C-alpha cells in the first residue's frame, strides 16, 4: 500500500539536495562557519573580502551563538563546521564540551591576555557595548528612552524588542547588563528577572535571530543591541537611529572565533582566522563601528562616530568566565519565571 504517493519524488529531491550540500561543504575552497550572519557586524563585507584576498568561500550562516553551539555538539562525531563565531561565554562553554581545538592565529600575541584563551581555544576579534538602538522616526514623537527603567513606562507598549536571552548571546548580554545596572550580580539575577517580568506588561517582541532589519523598518522601534549596529544604521544605512547607553549603566563584551575540533577543512579555516586578526580584517570590523581587538586598526574617522568617552564610562566589563558558568542557570530561571 502506498501511504503517500509523492514520497519517492520527495526522497529523490532530498537526496539530491543532500548530495549538493555534501559536495559544497567538502570543496577545498569552502570553509563552513556557524554563526556568520551577513546582517550582523558586517559579516557580509568580511566574507566578501575573505573571498577576494584568499580565494576561500565562507557561506553566510544565520544561526545565533546558542544555536551554533548546539549544532556543533550534535555533530561532534562527524563535524560539518570548520570554525564558529560566538559570544565569549559560548566560546568558554565550547571548550568545556571539547568541541573546539586550539589555534593561535597570526596576530594572536597582540590580543590582550584577558580576551583570549591562554591555550588558543578561543580568541576575541571584536567587542560590542550593549545599549538601546532606537528608531527615532518609528517612535512617532515619543521621547527617546534614556534608561532601562524608562522602558517600563506604558507609552512604550508594543515598541520594545530584545533577542531571546535563553538562546541568543546578545539576548543574554542584555539580561546581564540590565541585572548589573539595577543592582544585581552574576550570583543574583533577581533584579534582572524582575525587570523582564515587569517589561512583559509592555508586550515586548522577543525574536531569536538578529533583528537589525526589523529595527530599520520600524517594526521594532526600540531594540536591545550593540553600539556597532546602531552606528551602522545611522551612518551606513542613513536611518534616524540613536544609540543610548542607559543611565544606570551597561556592559561591554567580546565576540570570539574558534576552530571546530576535527572540522573537515582546518587548513583553510586557519587562513580565515588569520585574516580576521590581520590589519585588513580588523579594519573591516572598525569601519563597521565595532571595537576591533587590535585597537590600532581603528581609524580616527571611525572612532569619531562613537559616542563620547564620557558616555562609555558607564559601560563595564564583567567576569566572562563566571558569566559563562551561570548562563544556563539564568536561562532556566528566565524560561520558568518570565517566558
């Protein structure tokens, strides 16, 4: 009995697609990255330049940090990815789970000690400062919020978005920033949890993936996000977007790259990581308004577009190892009490 007449055709299509993916991923000049979204941190330009300078193709990938880590874990016995780009806590977690392998890219010695694993399991390539990205036009006359507490005002109902803090690294960073700013610590997330519970009254939008386009369109007028995306929106995409470092304070965090353990194309993946830390690779981050880990790569023109240093004085670093250790505990509590 034929349960589903179209099944053979579907299986044939799936098989053909699988063969195409397989041939694509094993190509000597392809390096598979997990979590290299073209809309995020100007990976589009970085990927294009890597191709031009090295001949290596890095297909864009729209996972977030949590999804990248989960998939590498699932594929541990037969890795697909060659390298991954994640928030620092996920890099620390990846090392604990034995799914990445040490590599010290060219330029590694120029990276400050606190921004790299001493054995080379993960290396920072840039950092970002968490704050509020605000599409001023989409507020339709409402004032630009200046603090975390402002977001609890009824006038912002339906206007606020933040990435899922139980999945996306940027979402977790937002939660840590709020919690620290409102008197919490990495051992006490109650102030942050209470904030998110109160924020639910304003019906926030909580996507899992980067929502830059939704900010530009005005669908999400106020979005928890990094300084570099706000500056990109303002200076590159010419949108009326403001970046606010909340009055109570915030955090700055690094993003890191790692080689996947037993990845199928490690030789070329190493070349990509070398490029990301090179003068040219670092300058691409700087011109996209990120803080490259090698500060000498920032041009005076790019630096002039950042908020004044007095504003950034409210942005602090945290114990990133501790931040990684408590991430799962926070996520479980958020899912149980907020979501």
